[in-house]
C-alpha cells in the first residue's frame, strides 16, 4: 500500500490518480492504433475518449457516493463527494457512465457507434489492469482473510483501514484477469464477424471475471450483501444479459463494414 507516490512541493501525487491517468493514456494509445486498422481516424478516438473520461468519472463517483452515503458521506463536508483521489469509484458506474456519454457523442457526430465500441473494448480491459493496481496501492477493494502464500497485509497506520491480517490480493486477481481479457479481445478484434461483437464479448466476459473475483472480496459490510451476492455480482447479471442480447441481435443484422 502506497497511496501517495511523492510530493511536488507540498502537493501530494496520489497513486490512484496516477494509475487512473495511466489507464486512460494506454487505453487511448492502443485504441488509436486499433482504429487505424479499420479506417478510423485517431482523432475520432481521442475526441470520444474525452467524453468517455468525463462519463466514467461522473458515473463511477455517483454510484459510489450513493452506495456508501451513510457510511462515508453523511454529515461530512460537501467537498468529500468530489475527493476521488481517496479511491471511491465504482467500476460498473463508470462503465455505464462511459457508455452513455460515448453513445451520446457518437450519435451526435453521426459516427459508427458499434465499430468504435469494438475498437475501444479491448482498451477498456487494459485500463482496468492499471486501475486495479491503483486500488492495491490505495488500499481499497481488498479481499477477505486468506492463509495462501500470496496473501497480502496492509500497514497498520493507513487512512482507509483495510485489515492488517493476510487477505486475498483481489486487486491483483482482477488485474491479471483483465490483462488476459485484453489479450483475448485484441485477438478477437482481428477476427470479428459483425460490428459490436467485441464490445458484447467484453460485457459477457467481464461479468464472469468480476463475479469470480467478488467471491474473494472482504470490503463489503453485511448491509451491502443481497441474496448472498455482492453489489457487483448483482449488477453483473444485467450486464451479462445485455452482452448476450447484443451478441444475438447484432449477429443477425450487423455484418462487418
């Protein structure tokens, strides 16, 4: 755990913010290279990425604040709502926010929504690799108790109060699974049969990998478990259904152009 990487004067540079910036930068770079293979301008990807960044941050923070209002924000100064450097972001909120913002922009500019979604999908997975490393450095999204050889311990004097006993490194589990997902989607992009296939595959695969990692999470209180499932597992159900539905519908009407 190393939430602050260094200081510039008296200004702290937070690890989570650096990893988030790196996630967007590498995601943009890889998506731009992929776009050129299908005749899309890199400028188009850069423009929509700005909208996606805004949608991601708004969606991810909004869902986190709503979910943890009583535990973390009730009675606190209003500025705490915007303190994202503390690591308070919900991935699925960011995914939904990014999808909505990106779709609005692409429809407004009359750009090929499904084709660009396929270009971006592998890079979303790649960005998550670095985002989860940011979680580990920040001390959030930690796992439940474990006696496995690769279990990790957090320091006693930390601001987020994760357990100091050995726990599953769920951030690393998620990071490695996303790296594998990135490789799979990048490979599939060159072989896709219809527009929208890679984005739909991302939704399906991520719903499974995220649900798997959630079984090892230890940072949820009992109030956030419903039907024996974590919030992310519950949201994974409609995400999985959306991905499967897109696959079936688009395969029938949207050949690659």
